[in-house]
C-alpha cells in the first residue's frame, strides 16, 4: 500500500493513462450488442481508482487535454457548422436548436424541483443529453466562481456524479427512441416510410437522368476508329451513353486533344472510359477493340476519397451539383458517398453537405480538375499542421479568459468554450484555404480520444470520493431526472419536426440521432428501416448540436449559481 501511495503522490499520470487504457477496452465490450462506450467507461474506471488515494492532477494538464478535445471538435464541425447557416438547411438547424433549448429548460426545471447545485445539474446535462464536452465547459465555469478548494472539489465531483449516473441511461434511451419510439410518435412505419422515400428519390432520378453519377464498375478500353471516323467526340460519347467519355486520341502516334468538336479520323486510336455496361458495345460505334498498350500507359485510372469542403455545395442535391459543374464532370464517376462513416444512398435528390466523403473514379487529368472544386483528396500519409493546432488552441484558451459580469455572476466562455470557438474558426479557415492548417481525420480522432479520455480520467481520479458521495446522496433521483431530461427534448423535437417543419419521418430519425450526437442511433434506424436513408438527416443537426450543447455548461452554472 505504501508503494501505491508513492505512485499516486509522485506519478499520478500512471493512473490517468491506466484509466484511459482500461476504460477504452471496457467501453468496447458488448453485451447483447450494446457497449457503453469509452467515455463513460473511462470515468467509471477513474472514479474507482480515485478511491485509493488523493490524486493531484495539475490544472494545466486538464486544461490542455480538454482544450485539444474541444478544439478538434470545433475544427471538425467548423466548415459544416458555418455552411449550415443558410436557408437550405434552416429546418434541420432549427430542430437541433429546439432539442438543445428544451434540454436546457428540462435541466433547469429539474434542478429547481430537486434543488440540485450547479455541478450536479451540469453533470445531468452532460449525461442525459449525451454530450460529454459539457463536463469540461461546466468545470471551467465553476472555477470562475471563486469557490474555495474544498467547495470546488465538491462541485466538480458532483459534475462527475451527475454524468456517471445519467449517461448510460441517456445513451440507451436515444438508441431506443430514434428507431422505435419516434416512428410510433409520428404514426409511421419506418421501413415503409424508407421504401417510400427511396421510391421518391428514384423517381426524381428517372426525370433527371443527367445526375446518374453512380457506377460500381469503371473501365477504359482502346478502339481503332473505323465506324466512328468522321464523327465528333461529342457524337461518339452521346451514342455510347451513360456518361462515357473519350479520354485520349492517338493519331499516327501523336496526341490529339479530345475536345467535344474534335473529329475522329480513320485509324485513330481512341481510349473510351466509362461504366462497363456502356462501353462493352463501343466497338459497334467506334470500331474494333485493340490492345491499347501505348494509349493506356499515360492515362492511369484513379479512385480517390474526396472530403467535401466547398461551402457553396452545402445542401445542394447531386442534380444541382451536376447542373452547376456541367462539362467539368466529364469523365468523373461517383462510386460511393459516406457521412460520418455511414453509407448514404445516391440519387439525383441526395443532398451533399460539407464533411461528406465522396469516392470518385476517373482518370488523372479529370480528377485533378474536379477534386479542388469539391474539396480535397484524403491521403493517409498527410501530417498534421502542429503550428496551426497549437496556435489556434492558444488563441482559444486566451479568448476563454474574457468574462462579462451578469449581476454578481461572471459569464465567460472559459477555456473550453474559447477553444471550441477557435476550433470552429480554424476549421472554417482551413476549408476556405486548404493549403493551411491540415489535420488529417486520423489525427483528429486521436486528439479527440486522448483529449476527452484524459480529461475525464483526470476528473474521475481527482474527484472520485466526492463523486461517490454525490451518487449515494442523489443517485436514485438523478436516474429519474435523467429519463426526464433525455426524453423531453426528443419528444418535443420529434413533434416539432413532424408537425411544424413537415420533415420526412425517415430524415427526422436521422436528425434526432444527430441532434443528440449518438452515431449508434443512426445505425439502429438504418437497421430498422432496412435502408440507409436515415443517414440523410444526420449531418447538419450533428454539427449544430456539437456547438450548442457544449455551450450549455457555462449557461447552467451561471443560472444556478
């Protein structure tokens, strides 16, 4: 035991890292398909380890860890958040704000009825609204109240207790509500509604066949121009159809630019690219197929994952994007579209949002033309711009020091709020000027996992005994309060979206999951619907909720202090 106390006193970081490791492993354990996730597990492990002694975690470490987490959340959400502030996505923004606003009212009403302190109420908001970042912004706001060390420790322990008791029940409620209860509340069968939505989207595709960008198989074949001699490139492409393109023309060993009005001459070697089903019969239009070793050598085919960063595309349908880009899309094919790691069904009416990832197929020349117009190609070998990250985070933490006195209560963003705002701005600037501030997706996820996991572990270790006392005092009441705070905003949000905004029920289910920032609920809705269409509603509410819910911490502390 003496050795244990020595480690706690001299190297508390050992237990902090151990909490992250054990909590992450525990969070992946599934019981009948359900896992509580890394954040809640890390807090649970750290609170248990916190019972072994008095841990002193330096405040600067907690500030940096939480700052890294919330800055990266802002950086990731920034382009999508600012792009969402337009008429096209106003309904989904309104839904996220309504859910966050009613959640705040529910928390404050519960705190008043149960006489909860600001710390416990903040933990209740973080857990029941499934937004872990509230822990950090609330803890920062509590530090600004001028409490003595003992009172601050108790208040922060109450934050951890409120979160620990309500997060798991809140998470489960969202998982159940989105795919099962929300459709019942709207009086619809989710599977039937998804089928109807798919039919509607498909019928739009028949009317607007120009938007048919989706091809699963893509090939390039070489032909000798015999039957096609005397015809223009545009005429050849139109006869083959399905957006096939003439990629290259060799005439007596010399390249001829394949412009739409270029006329093929007898025995030209012609490279035709496009969907396999279309170019199989190109020999009947152009001429016999050849080996094409020389003509294919300098025109390599490519498939790239492209991150959508152009704010002008945010909220547009694929058909509208095709109309906008016109001939620039010549030779480009969309293989798949994903949103927050989930496949999105592709139809002419599918809306594209900043942050989506398109897998596009084409030849090098075409790809280099279109990729910058959409965003940037994702490359696993990219390195993070550490100067941009550290500089942005420093500015954000400094901004968080500013405060405005509301009566006797100082209202401040705190370090967490400042870092969030800085992340939003830095992410937005990066989308406008892609040559600066690169933080690859893998690096973003690492910063989020280490930042939040480390901060939660620090809170649990430092306030473990206080958290246990708070759970013992308010545990049962918090469980029921958590049910109330989770359900009220989702019920009101569902009715608001269905009856006021007149949104499609399938899209509403995805939007609810986004507004509660629970990715697994989208997956559940897709499984019940037997369709990927719920994913269509996720993007905008998720981006808005990450910002709006995170800022609830200081509001709750200021209101209840």
